[in-house]
């Protein structure tokens, strides 16, 4: 006997929203923008409204857009713009907690980000200025009229007065005569080197010796022509005297210990002139750019003579390409080339179902307005790729689909492989970038790219260094510029591999806490403590040197500075990398602009 029964299964709709706000915590002096992500983990379409409350009413808050609709297993983002109603001029930072509530007819979800408004003027600055005034004012007279060394000043010299020759006109015990004699003497040039005695005293050189430091360069030439130290025979410390560097016929610079920037000091370099006119041919159309957060700071790019803008965006299934196309078009209308770095959703990727092709199709849609597209970002770590499924061959398949889609709509768009995260760790959550790029090469990735994506953002030494990083105990390549460049370039350009493929730095930058009220340790940036000793001056000089080396090497096509104007300064201290510093100044703009001028003169850059 067979028994049968019939049952009905009713699937009811349920709603579950997950909220995420970044950056959190966030601090600045004048507000900024938070990004709120609303993810629908339910099984039904959800319409929602966003409300934001800050109890003290110290902030003017705008949400864009304030309402939305999100499909099941999808997410949407809104910008939360915060603007302090009053400046916090002096004193302690103000810690303000906001409550962001996302309401729908079925559910509400809440998240509470923290915003810290920093004081415009650090509380110690007025005290310091007051103390400085108390010291400077009493000393002003002495500093303005420095004491002249008696051995150098002829106190008994007669002053011509028109009296007969045999009449004495000066004595050593008449102060007025001595004062007049001093004034005259200061405007003379006793040693005939072109510097007045007054200028000699101001620069600590000898008024009665043409060459104070004995390096075969006159004091005048050192100060006025070469910019060297007239009291130091070896200004740049390379054990070659300033005079020998200038007059020795070897095209050496007395202001640089490594004139040709080849990593070898002038005193041991058999050919110190090689780097002046580079032996490698520069990559055609080598260019400088920056990753920007706000289009209000395009003047910073102009000051640094950047010609490319990088924008990073995240793709999810069903994404509309129109807003990306509109944003890219705005930059292009202002004369910039645009690099779009597109990152996907690792959860959607893990579910499969044609996600790779959908991602590639999206890149094909935006390619007509993109001068370059970076396919994904750091696919060798769990933050960007599903845990346990990190596989360079799997990524190469996505790269192949993306390359075909981009080239089908705009053959001129530069396709850049997604730069791995530099690391030496290997487990199920991460693969070392060395192993990863070797795996990409083995899977045929060089056939589906125009440029090799590379990141370098853990440097704490000059680009010429290959040791000395505060966190380096094993000599790992990822801490140093030159080994990184060689590793990536050689991985894809081995002998017999075909035409050369250049590198594209889609991120290169140096972290410094200079200018912020708190150290990296104080803000909890424990993974970045190696940068505590890096100054803003280091950042500016190292970016300049790295740019010069990149172009002259003949291995690099694109140099994108990470970053221009990001503001988050917390556990992920992005603002510390920004070349636009908290005081609104940009020392790196000056050094980068100078490097661009030099490279254009050499013909390495257009």
C-alpha cells in the first residue's frame, strides 16, 4: 500500500538590512564625506529612507541620496556630507557621535559613526608664539647687527676728511669714528671674491679669504652659482670635494651624492654620468597622475604637473555605468586623462553565475570614456577576493574576459592588470605577490594586458635604498623601490617572452604623520608604525626621486601618486599619504613639478 500526502510550502518575504559606514572613525578640521552602504540580505525588494541625528546639533548633515530602493542580495551607497556649524579654532578636538538610521516599512537599521573635529589652531601654538615673541624682541637689535670679529675689522684705520696729509684723522679711542669706519668696511670686499664683507659675515665665511673651506671654489661661486656650502668642502657628503665635482670634468653634482640616480655613490661609481642621459629608451607617453578624492582639488594636480586622474569604483551586479561615464567625462573635459580602477564584489564573485562576464561587460561599457582601466584591485588578499579561492589562474580568466570586452568598444583604452598587494605571506587568506604574478604569467596573463599593475606604498627609505626599512628584518623586496620594480618587470619580460610590457604604478606613495595632531600609534594605526619617522620633506623628495627613476628606467609607463587629497586619518591613515597636507600646502607638488621639468628637458616625458 502506498500512502500519499500533499503539503503547501509558503515562502514569506523577510527583510534584513546591513549598514556599513566608511571611514569610521573619521576626523578632519572642516568636515567631509562619509560613504554609507546599505546591503539588503533579505529576499524582497526594500524601499528605505535615511535619517541622521547628531544630538548636539554641531553638524550640518546632508544625505545624497536620502532615499533608495535595493534589491535582494544587493547594496546601494549614499554620501553623508558633514559640515561643522562652527570652526573649532583653538583647544581640544571635539568628538561627535552621529546616529544614522535607515528606515523601511518592514525594518529599521542603525549605525553610529564617530566624527572628530580637530582644532584649526593647535592649543600649544599661541603659547609658543608668546614665548617666541618674549625671546625674539629683546634680541632683535643684537641679531640685526652682529658683532664683527676684531681680528677682521681695522678699528684704527683713518677716515679721509679732506685735512692735510700730515694731520692725524683717526684715533682708537673715538667711538664715532669707529662706527663710521665699521659701516664703510661692511660694504667693502677685502678679499676680492665678489662678496661684500657684510655678506661674508652673514654666511659665516672669511672676509679676508676668497675660498673659506679650501675646496677650490670661491665663496661667491659656492653661494651664488652652485648653491653649495662655502664652509664645507663636501656639501653632499660623497667624499668628493665640491671643487672636484664642479671642475673635474665628470658632470658630477656637488649637491647630490648620486648624480645619475643609479643607486651608486659618486665616489665609487665608475660612470657617474650615465643617468643624465638614460641608456634605456623611455616608454612612449610616460605620464604622471594622482588618485583624487574630490574634484575641488584639481588645482593640486595642476600644481604638480599631473596629466592623469585616477578614480576607483566598485562594481555590483546590476550597476549602471551612466554615473561613471558622467564623472569621467567631467575630468576629460578639463583636459585630464582618466584611469578607472574597477573593483568588484567578492561575495557576488564567489557565487559565480556569470559574474566574471558581467564584470567584463561593465568595463566594456565604460571603456569609451576611459584612457586606462585597472582590472580589479589587490586580488591576492582576502579583502578583495573570496577566502580560500585566491588563484592567479582564476583572476587571469577574468582579465581575459575584461581585455576582450574593453578592446571591443575602445581599442585605445590601456588595460592594466590588477596590482597585487605587496606581501610575503602565504596562507588561505593571502598569497605573496611574488607567487601571484608568477602564477599569472604561467596562466598567460601577459596576453591580456597592456601594462602590469604594481603598488608601492610601504616605503620608509629613499628609492635608492635596498636596506634600512624600520620593519625589515629579512631584506624583503616589498619594502624597497628598486627590487619591486625589477621583480615585477622581470616576471613578465623574461627572455623570449615577446614584446616588452611596461609597469604601471596605479598606487605609489609615502606615508608620513607630519602635520597631524596625533602620531600613528595614538590613532591606532598599528600596521603603519614603520612610517613614524618619515617627514613631509622625505615624502616630497622620495616621490621626486622615484618619478625620475621610473621614467629613466625605460620600464614604467604610468606613475599614479597615492594619494592627492584623502582625509581619513585613523587605523587606515589614508590622509597621511596625501600630498595635500593638513595645512593645505603641497611640498610634493613642488618636487614633482621640478622632476617633470627635468624629464621633459631630457626627452623622457612630453
